[in-house]
C-alpha cells in the first residue's frame, strides 16, 4: 500500500479544521438561540385559548419564567396526559440529557419545524 503522506503539518491542519468547524457550529447555535428563541413567548406559542395542540413526538421548548430564553431546553414529547374533557393539559418530554419531565402544556412551545 502506498503511504498516505500523513505528516505533522497535515495533522495540524486537520486539527485546525476540526476546531474551526466546532467554533462555527457553536456560533450558529448561539445566534439561533439569541435571535429565534428570544422571539418565543406565550403569544407565539399559544395563540388560541391559552394552549397549543401538542402531539406525540413534537419538538418543544420548555418556557421557564426565571431563566433567559437562551437557556430554555429542547425536548421531544413522549406522552400526553389528557383529562376528563379529552384535552391534554400536561405532557412528558424527554430532553437531550435523557431526563424526562412532566410539564403543563402552557409551559411548552412547539417548534415551527414540527408544526
């Protein structure tokens, strides 16, 4: 097999490329959080009757009163808990860290990509 020509110089270049793309992806994430998430709020998420129609597997953001929108968590709805009238007022969502939380529907905002 011919030698691939991996040298210290090409190795360093590859490491720099990896660092560059990590930095770019972090900048993109920070911009998205600061530009898009700051626009979210009760008027955006629950335009009718104070709640939105959340379905299974929807990607949601948990609206927290005491934290900045840039720290709101993204999760996926795993179960809905309907009450006597058949409307789900509470649901469970699984987050990237693996934990599952039960939250009222009023504290969740469905991300537009899943609408």
